[in-house]
């Protein structure tokens, strides 16, 4: 069981890298489109080669999955673009925490649309995440009211990223509610990246973006490296889920990984970027982490 917890935390640590790359693009005014274009296209190629099985590829199941997961990929990468805008304008640690609190939305989707009946602890977890988001934002909002200079719009983009990520994650969980459904062709992850790649190719070809697009070799390489790491993290998280399931706590795997990524990015914000540390934001972080564990029980 300890090995499963360690693997889940390790996977979350890898996920932190994506946030750090987004942050660096915002800090140093690098071209996020170049990075995401390389990342999504290479991820699509890599996951297609590794995960897709020819049996059942051309089937009704694949078509059903495509109808849900390709739009989910579009929304998820739209969330990354909104997150980038928020990072350009606001406190990176706070914006990231608000955006990644999106894990509460799949829980609410299950309740509203699929008739799940969670217990009191899971409802407490959802409330804790939402309250944690508010606590994260309060210090910066109050500082701005007291005259602290900062760019406007960071909160809008952080909340937009929260909803885009959350809706995308909710759509990714939809096939799990289909009775007797199995992904025998292994197309779930490639379809998500197909949606992401479609959005980024469309964005890159959009005339205002195309005119300013610079194919920066380090950014392209970074996109490819992160794609490899993220693909590896999927194998790691599934191995963690298997180990944790043997101990009867498989449901905490993803919340543990997400929690690790949140802690990792917060440490990056405080000790690498040296952003101002707010007591309420740290309290919000712990509330989000606690809520993430509770909703998985």
C-alpha cells in the first residue's frame, strides 16, 4: 500500500511539471502555442502507438467515445490556455490552485446527472474544495482593494480555467457510467489528445496567431519531453491504483496525485518564484487537499 501511495505522489510530481512549464511561458513571455502544439501532437502520436489495439477500433464503441472525449480534449486544452492568461496577470500559486480545484466538478456531475448519492463525508469534501478556492482568492482580492497594483482579469481567467478543466474531466468520466461498456480498442487517451491537437492546430492556423507564431526549438523539445513524461505518468498512476486497490483504498489514487501536484506547484511558487505567501492561501490549499481526499471516500 505504501508503494501505491508513493507511486501516486510520484505521478502527481510529474504533473506539476506541466504547471511549471505554463508558468515559465507566462513569466518569460514564451509562446505557449508552440509548446502546446508540440505537446499535444506528440502525445497523440505516442499514445496512439502505445495504447490503441486494432481489435474493435472501427466500432460503435469508438464512435461513442469519440463523441464525448474529443470535445473533452478541446475543453481541457482550452482550460490550459485560460490558465496561461491567468498566470500572465496574477499570482501564479493562487491562480493554479483555483484552476486545479476543478476535481470537484466530476463529483457534482455524478450527483446531478447520474444519480449518485454520496454520504456526508463526500459532501463535506466538495464543500471544503469550494471553500478552499475562496480562501485562496481572498488575500489577493483584499490586497487589490487596499491599493496593491496588479493586472485585472486574473480571477476571471482562473475561474474560467476551473470550469473548462472541470467540464472536461466530467466528460472524461461519462463512459464509466455506461453499463457494460469496455474500451477494448484502448482509444480513450488518444481521443482526448485528438481533441487537444485539433484545438491547437486550429489555433496555430488562425491568422492573428499564425502571423506571430515562432517555432522555438527549445519550446518544441520541451513539449515533446513533457508529453513523454505525462504518458509515463499514466502508467505510473494506473500501477498505483492497482496497488492501492489491493489495500481497499483505490479511490484515493487520483486525489493523492492531484494533491501532490498542487503541493509541488505551491512550493515552486513560494521558493522558486518567491511569490508572496498568504496565510489564507495556505489554508485554502489544505482545504482543497482535504476535500480531494474526502470526495474519493
